[in-house]
């Protein structure tokens, strides 16, 4: 990247010394599974503050339906099989050492949560029920109340965090930027934040853990809640962190498509229970596309649906789950309730669906200890890029990653949090006020989301990507030079930066692999089995090689 995107270190001008100051050992930005698990681990050795930009209940974590992939019963499943499934989905770009580490630590951390009160669905004998999802060769998805796994996980972690003496939770507290000394290689020392009641504040921390989740909201169609605007990706980039695998976004094939409804997810587990995809003529089409039919990898199902939708102006695709009958409300009570709001009875009617942006695979590059290249800055969860997912995420591996890598980040940051670090330091961000005209933020936002969906979505083509990159450069010239004093403006500035990074990365990868599909380069090119890395100030992408787990 270059030019206007790399010019600003901070979104707003400020002098740290003139703002209210808060001090802590560890600052965690994000209160989803990764942030809360990190905070619980860090609070064993340190004082911790956790930020959520909205309410604690608003996170991708709380929306998760299908469940957590974990090997609990080694009589019917094995770590090696889970690892093999993850590597297959990752299409040659997984970091095998990371895959093994995360999969092997999952059961211990899940059992710990069960001991602390997390409820999972069980059969009549009290054994945990294990579901099946696409790409898994064994039933290894644990779930709660059918399709409310994320809510139960989030509520459990919030309860544990609230009970902890050394842990403070700040809701409605928006992190604008990571702060630190100027210059490359300088240490991260916390963040500048904004709260509607307290205004701007500086939170100084010896260690900062970024756990700010995903980027779904930069696409017009997304399953992600409104908090997922890529703030963490953008602030890390501005602070000098390396970002990797940014061209890989997972699009979920089945979200409810009803005018006026948000794109609510219809979990893959519904297809796992035998639901089929049919076109407007009632014809099942996935059997023509892949041997696993509806349970083929998500990118293949999403592209097949797109092809059906593009075949005629009024074409539509439906999920047919009628065979489940009264088992539907029992197994998927949340989805049943959602459909009832639109007078759809899945026991008797077809469910209209379309694909939507679901999961950000790329993010802040971390090592196996959740360390970024910026001293004092750690990252975990969806904002981080560990290499677990490679070029495509295996269903239900992300809550697992959040749990395991959150715990690692919280534990490992002790090395920084117990050092003596002199704080506060002088941080001055001078930005020349822009003399350009007022900006309609909502218009930039909707144009950005629309362009990302149409041209940087499920299918991409080099020429269009180049046009989008040019367009983003142009929008950036009059959007990134502004100084906003509210969240909506900062989010758009962040989204523009992240959208530009995704677009550049998608242009760079002149092949199709995993979740990244280029119609002009439909084949996989073995010479491109490397991961692209992006850093402020570098025009070209760097590359990281691959590690195997042996
Ligand atoms: C509808 C849906 C269903 C899913 N189903 C599954 C599933 O079944 N299994 C699975 O494994 N995965 C699933 N996923 C993916 C999974 O939920 C996420 O990848 C995971 O929860 C991410 O956790 P996280 O802790 O990294 O981020 P999140 O849970 O998204 O939390 C992000 C946190 O960061 C905070 N934040 C963001 N920006 C700022 C800022 N600027 N300042 C302060 N705070 C900020 C937010 O307020 C929030 O607290 C699903 C996702 C969605 C959207």
C-alpha cells in the first residue's frame, strides 16, 4: 500500500498529556470469546481493562450458532483427523504447527468452561451431543440450545469476567488508535479511546491485546453484527503491525434473504441435518456440482448459489428443510423463531437464502505466542492471523481459535505486563485540519459496502479489482484527510483502509485458492503457496513461507 493510506498514524489530532489518563497492566480491546478469554488469563498476573465498543453482548461471538469444533471423544475421533480436515479446508496455506497447537489445546479449555458452568446440549444419558458440519469427517461440533452456542459462550465468559476482582469491563468505549512512541519498532503502550459520556481518554498499558473481531460490515451483505467494521485491523496497520492473508474472506452460503431483514445466518448445521438447496424450479443443484453436495466447502456452495442467482433477473435459491418437520424447532429454536417473524414455517415452506460475507480469515500476523511484530502488542481471535485457517476456514474452528489463542495471549503477555515500563510518555498527534467540504459519511459507507460486495466478493477479476483500488485511492483522498468527532466517521475511515488492503491483496493473488476465487485465474498456482504480508510504508507485499507441523 502507499500514498494517502499510509500517511496518517492517528485518526484524530491529540496531545496525550492533555487528556484524562487511565493506567493498567493489560488493555484488551474486544469482549468476544478471544478478548474475554485473554482477559481471564491475564488477570491471573495483572490488572486488566477490557473494552467493548458497544454493549458486552454485541459481538460476533454472541451470534455464533453452529458450535465449537473440538475432539472430545478419542474413541470416535482424533486430533489427527481434525488437523487433516483443517489442512484440507486451508488449501495449502495453513501453518501446521499452529493448527496442531490450537486443535490439541481445545478440549482442555472447553472442559474448563464446562466446569465453570457453560451448558452444552446432551443426550438422554448425559453425553455431550456432537454435531456435524461441512468439511468435518467426524461429528465434533458441540452446541448449546441447538443454535445458540455463541450466546451461551459469551454469557459464560462475561459472568466469569464480571466476577473477577482484577478485571474491569468498559462498555461503549471505542478504541480509535493504539498509541506509542513514534517510529518503526516502537512499543505499543495502550490506546486512545472515546466514550460518549467521558469523551477522549488515554488508557496506558504495559501490554495491549487486540481482540476486536472481524470486518463483515465492510460488505453490503454480511452475517456480522454492526460492531464488525475492521477497526482493529486498521488501527494495527496504522501502528506498524504486519497484516497477512487479507485476500481470504469466507462467504457463508446461506443467510435469510427477505427484503428488509438483516442477513441472518441459517446455520450450516441445518444442511448438516439433511436440508437441500433448490432453485426456483424446485431442482436440487448441488449434486451436479460436488460429491459432498450441500456439505461441500462453503466457497463452492456459495459460488454455485451465485451462479443460480445470476442465471435470471428474478432467480432465487431456497433451502428445503421440510423433511425435518417438527424436529426443526427442537434442533434450531433460534432460527425457527427468526423465520416466524417473517411468517416462514420451515416445516412446510422453503427458506429463501443468499450468500453473505461471514468471516475474515486475514488479519494481524501473530506467532504461536500471539505476539505481533509491534513490541507490547498481542492479537487473538478473528482480528489475528495465526495461520490456522490457511486459505479457508473449516466450520466452527473460529470459536475454538478464539478460546485457545485468547488464553495464550493473556498468559504470554505477562512478559510485557510485569516489566517496568515508564508511562505516560509524550504522544502528540498533529493533523492539519482539512479545508475540504463536508462529507456524507453514510453515502461513502454504503458505496464502499456495495463495491466490496460486487467486485471484491465471492468472485473477483483482476481488471475490476484494479478499478476498485483506484476508486478507493480517490475516496481516500477526501475521506481520510478529514477529522471526525464521532464513531461513524472513524468506522468509515477504518473500513476504507481495510477494504483497500483486501482489494490490493486480492489483486496480488493471481490464482484461485480456498476462499479467494479469481474468474480470470481459476486455477491454483503452486508457486503461490505463500502468505502475503502488508505493512504501512511498504509498497509491495512481503511473503511468509509455510511451516509444517513436524
Ligand atoms: C452469525 C455468525 C455465526 C457464527 N457461527 C460460528 C460458529 O458456529 N462457530 C464458530 O466457530 N464460529 C462462528 N462464527 C464466527 C465466530 O463467531 C467469530 O469468528 C468469533 O466469535 C470472533 O470472536 P472474537 O472474540 O475475535 O471477536 P468478536 O466476538 O466479534 O468480538 C469483538 C469485540 O471487539 C470489540 N471491538 C471492535 N472494535 C472495537 C473498537 N474500535 N473499540 C473497542 N472495542 C471494539 C467489540 O465491541 C466486541 O466486543 C460465526 C459468526 C457469525 C457472525
